[in-house]
C-alpha cells in the first residue's frame, strides 16, 4: 500500500471506528504491535525485551495483548495468558481502541486513529542515525510529510538511542514535538551491559555449533530490487580461517527483501533469515559484515570486528542518503570483495575500539543498559498501576 493510499485509509478508518470510542479505555491493558509485512517474527525487537521485562518484574499487574499477522504462530504467548489478535481484523480494533498503553517499533503510528486518552510509545526499530527514512529521502513529497505528521500526532513518547537520532529522525523526519526518552532501546540493554553469553550459546545450539566455533554474520539492509550484491562465502571463510579457528558463514537478509538478489556463493552457508531474534545473532557473531544497516549501532557496543561491504555505495547515496556521513562511521568501508579481505587481514582491534568510542560520543549515545526499567516505570506512572 503506497503512502497516498495509507493516508486516505487513515481518514476512512477514523470515521469507521467512531462507534468504538464509547468503549472505556482499560488502564491496565498494554498492547504490543510490531512492524507488519515481510518475513519476520513479530515477537522480537524492543517489544519482546520490554514484554519479557514486564513479565519478570511486574507479573500479573498488566493485561498484555499482542497484535500479530498470524496468531497461530504465537500460541506460546496465549499459553502465557496474553491476548493475541490478528492485524487489521474486526476483532483487533476493540483491543486497539481500549488499550491504555500501546508499544510499537513503528507499526500503526502513521495511520491508526488512536484516542487522546491512550499512551503510544514508539521505540523505533533502528539505532544511531544512519540511512535516511522516508520523509527525508530525495523522493519525499506532500503525502510522505502528511503521513509523518499523522504519526507525530499519534505518538506520546519516542525512545531514542542517541542525540543525533532525537534531532535528525524524530524532531526532523517525523516532525515530532513531544517527549523523547533518551535511555537507549530495550533490545540493547543486555548488549550494552555485555551480557551476551546466554544468547550466543542459544544460537550456536540452534545451528549445531560448538562453543568454540566462530561465526561471521552477513546482514545487509534493504535496497531496491535492481541492486545486486555478490559475495564469495568460502573465500571469506578462508580469509578468516587464517587464525586457525573453525569459522561458519551465516546469512540474514532484510525482512522486506522480497526478490532481492544477494548472490552469495559457497558450500558453508547457514541461513538465518528465519531466526526469530536479530539481537541474539549479533551476540553470537564474532564478526559482522553489513552495509548501511543500523545493526552496526548495537554491534558497536560489543567492540567486535565489523566491516561495511558497500559495492553500490554511489547509487545508495543518490537514492537514499545518510544522516551521518558514512565515511564517519567507525568501521572499515569496503567497495570490493578484495578490499574486504584486505581490511579483514589488517584489522586493528585497538584502533577500531577508539573509533567506536569516538563515534558514540559524536552521535551522543544515550544507551544506558536500563531502557526496559525506565519504560516500565513510565508505564506504571501512566496507568496508575502500583
């Protein structure tokens, strides 16, 4: 659905849902709703980590609901006593209209007509301030700006990872004038606190790897289908394997990458597109290879080797662009495979750590390792639940 149709849909839906406004808002009801569409597990990202924190620290105090695309895949949530509804169905609308708190990482905010008495928390789904989003892209128009304004009017609280995101994304692209909580994202709490052993062990067990095995994770971001990226996984593993350790190549394409041609060749490729939690993959990865993805933000707090493989950099700058100049990012930039192998062989851990620390300072990092705690206190305050 294009931006124009989504904007029109907002106004139509606003009229259709008027009768539901007679239903009382339930002060202890929290609705989690993640990004829809694409190939993904919706019980993930910031919503999963905040929900699990609430479950652990505030058991039984809230009525927790989830809106998902395929409820049959989330029976484990129902077994926990959560209410699960399907997106865009008649049964979901009363839940959406009566939840006191809605927590999203981007979904619903731009088009659903929430009530003023509801409290919408947008955790967003990317850290740092890297590739430009819709309203700041070269092809932005009146409708993208209108959509951004609808989104801004819906949101009660934005959660930010850094000062640059607060200024360039939320104040800028989203035209948002409300409160911003600068505590970092819930999904990053454990990474910032360096609590990664359990997640890494979980990933390796899932793929039948031993604790000593090494993983290089290839996680490119979304780009137009016309773009074609090639990478020789076996040659990459040969380059990494010069340290005498056993390496595995893991590939995770972007969730919206339908039909996108990532031409990765090789015999030792582990597919991670269906793995439900990107943060766990980052915890398990000894090396990350990406391009313009914001996953570099959370990975940077692990201070592990990361390389930007960007053979289509010129076209990406032209069609999308960046908030922070890519040449100022803290990781080695590689335009060709040969350059990638060279940068891997000459990687300097101390030099890169210094660059990462400078990058965090330049962007004004707000990651505290306690975002879940801060949001839980805000939810308790808003709902009045003691």
